C-alpha cells in the first residue's frame, strides 16, 4: 500500500465511497490522510514515551481514522482533516487514559505542586518562584525540578484532554451540539484563556509555541535561548498551574 496525496481525494471520491464503500477506495483515502495519525502520535509522545509502544498508539489512531472515513458526511460542510484530526487525537487520548499507567503517587504530587504555585500566587499577588514553592512543599529546588519531570506526562495528558474538549467547536456529522453543550464549550474556552493569562510570560510563551504553533521543546529552547531541560521545566510548571486553576474542567 502506497501513500497518496490528500489533494487527490475529491468530492467525487467521497461521493463514490459513500455509494460503494469499496475497501480499496477506503484504503486510498486512509493513506492520503495517514499523517493525521502520525502527527497525533508524535504530539502525544511526551505522555506515553517509555510506558507503551508507539505501534499500539498508531494502531488506535488508524482504527479511529477508518471510523472517521466511514462516518464522514461532506454535505455538512466540514473539512475531513479537521473532523478526523480531533477524533483521532481524542481516540488516542482515551486509549492512553484507559491504560491507567499514572501512579497514584504521581497524581498526588502533580496536584500538590500545581496547587502550591496557585496558592502562593493568590497569597502574594505575584508569580511564586521555584524556591518559594520548594520551601512551601518542604523540599529543595533540585528535588522540585526532579519532581516536575516525573509529573510531566500526567500534566500533559490532562491539558491535552482540555484542549480536546475545547477543540470540538464544530458540528459532527452525526451530532448537533445542544445549547447547553455550546455554553459549556464557551465557558471552558473563557476559563482556559483566563488561566493562561495568569501564567508568567515565559510559561505563556512555552504553551503558545508548543500547543498552538506545534513546535517541539528543542525548537522552543532555540527560540527562547534557554536549554531544552529548562523549557521542559517551564512546560511542566505551566501545565500544573493550569491543572490547578482548571480543576473543575479536568476529568480524573
């Protein structure tokens, strides 16, 4: 099976596939959009790296992409890559969640650190330093940085889940959002924007470049002229703060 170009998939292609459900044609569409799967898998690599096989993640993404092909209705005016990207990413996130690989100790530490940053900020009216948070938690800064690395995967998954919920601002082919769902999405978007605005400038930059510009951490390090490990620490710290501030919107 060879990879085809998404530009070769026309309205006529979709019309014929809907009429025939020909397996060969479905595979042609699948290979034209397979980058949706590989991009989502790479994007979430920071979550599952070292804990589960990339092949298993890819397989879940491919299964979801096939389902998207079968359910896609071009007459609804939604671009297939938009529709599929959100569903594939959601399927991968759900699969990772179901593995329940995050130890309870890590979940607890993640919440403690995020809450500490937010509590100190609320108390002092300014951004809390790592030294202040470490002292508040009864540890030294090196131990705090080490712990930030440990909880990074859990924090990334939580935030990706929030982005997944926030990204679904379109009508799925088989479902029209209710007024309540539209209100919840609007509220989530507003709360997320307000929470991000409370981060310090470096944290905002990392979140923007990583989640909205799709840069890798090493690329962000070059942009910010800091080490990759420092970017990783800023990333973890920002996510833990957001997790604490947006706790009511995060599924556990």
